[in-house]
């Protein structure tokens, strides 16, 4: 069974690069800091999610095409993530470990 992110056209090579970069503690903390205080409503707001995708790409030194941005935004919104729900966070963790 393919990971759910592949259904959105997100490439495995991209996910692997990001996973490696997120293992850097400084990078991980920077991303976590940028997400501090984010709500489930923020994560359903297309404009906010697009802004974060662009910001995270910059932090991770990843160049995204408009199509890749759209794929990531659509994927994030479709997950209906509640950052205060531990089960949602565990689901995300297992998806990308």
C-alpha cells in the first residue's frame, strides 16, 4: 500500500530529503517554533497553509514548483490535523517515520 502522500503526487525523493533534513535538531526546532500556537482551524486555511509551505521550503532549502506547493497544501488540508489531538500527531509521525 502506498503512503497517503503519494496519492497527492508528492514524490518519495522529496519526502526522503525532508525527513533527513528534519533530523537536524536545529532545523526541527526552527520548524516547531514556526508552528507554535497553530490551531486546527489554521491548518484548514488554504492561505495560511500555503504561507507555511513556502516558509518551510525556505527553511529546508527546498525549491518548490507551483504544482508541488499545491500538492502539499492539498495534502495538509485533507489530513484535517488537530495539533492538540495526540492521535492526530501520532498518525502524522507514523506516516513520515
